[in-house]
C-alpha cells in the first residue's frame, strides 16, 4: 500500500498541488485544485492506497479535506 500526501498552497499565479513533496504547475483557482486532487485521491483509495489532502490558506494555516467536503469547493 502506497501513501499519498497532497498539499495545496497558494503561490504566485494560482494554487499549487504537491504530492509527497513533488509539485505540479499551479491551478488558476483553489477550488479547481481541491476538486481535481480529491478525485485523484479517491481513485488511489479505491485501489487500497492511503491518501490525504491538506489545503493551506494565505496565512499559512491548513486543514485536512475529505471527499464529503467537495461541496464546499465549487468550480466557477
């Protein structure tokens, strides 16, 4: 079983997703980054892997997000 740890942080030009310390290109919005990452994490969990997602705000505080929280992040 693999463990995937996702972190979403604000960066210049958008929101960046890092998985186990490896970052991808920024998303334009936080909501898009969260929803896409939740979908990916759900696939890993369905295959028996562990995956968690933490979203950080501009002030550096962070919170864990679960699939049930997807309704809080709407694409605009």
